[in-house]
C-alpha cells in the first residue's frame, strides 16, 4: 500500500494501517525522542504517547501543510519537550550523579547524527555555523529561545531574528 493510501486508511480508523505506520516510523521517532530526553524508559513512554496522539489526531494531518513524517516528528518533538519541562521530570533530575551528566553531554553533542536521521543533514551542512548552533539548540535539544540566548550569550531578539533567517534559508533550499 502506498503511503498516501496508508495515511488515508489511518484517517479512516483502519487499525492495520496504524500498525503499519508504527512499523515504518517507530524506530526513527524513538531515536529523536531519546536524543531529547536521554532516558530509555521515558523515551519508550513518550513513543507510546506519540503514537496514541497520531491515532487520535490522524484526521488533523493535512498533506498540503507538509510531509507525514514531519508531522509525526513535530508531535514527537513537542511531546519530548513537554516531558522535559514537566515538574515531574525536573524533580527526577535533581538527584542525578556526575556520571549521568557526562552521558548527557556526550549524547547531546551528536547533532550531525540527529540531523541525518531525519534527512536534512545535506541542507544543514551548507548553513552558517550560527544557524547550525541555533537549530541544534532549538530543535534537537529542545531549548527555549530564552535558554538559547543565555547559552549563546546573545540577546533574545537576536536569537529570534537569526532563527527566523536560518529557517528561511532552510526553507529556500528545500524549495529549490
């Protein structure tokens, strides 16, 4: 079954189509979630939540607004960031050992692998270094614009303006 037909079947409530979509996308989606939360148990829980949201909200997907995989990744990214910002997660992080911080720093620096996993590495490679850093912090690490401004030691307005310019650069490359 072609992807468009599969998506249509999902939107009509076909359970087999949902199972097939899970088979096709769960591994990639899990990788993105894990790269944000860096915890296997939490990543698995979020993965299940993401696919539940996909099932419940399939009718809201509109192919004219973007690719299906991009829609799924946005759901996964948002769910992961929501988890990181939750009070429960913040409380659980208070007791981390120094060993955990080394793992977090090492895994969060793997920007290239994350970008390659979703197929945009060739576009990111030609961006300016500041754009690479902004995209890494804002989209792959889940930083807020304020946190990004603090991390890069630049004004919040500058982060917003440069982010917009970087996204427009990516958009223009994809349109070519």
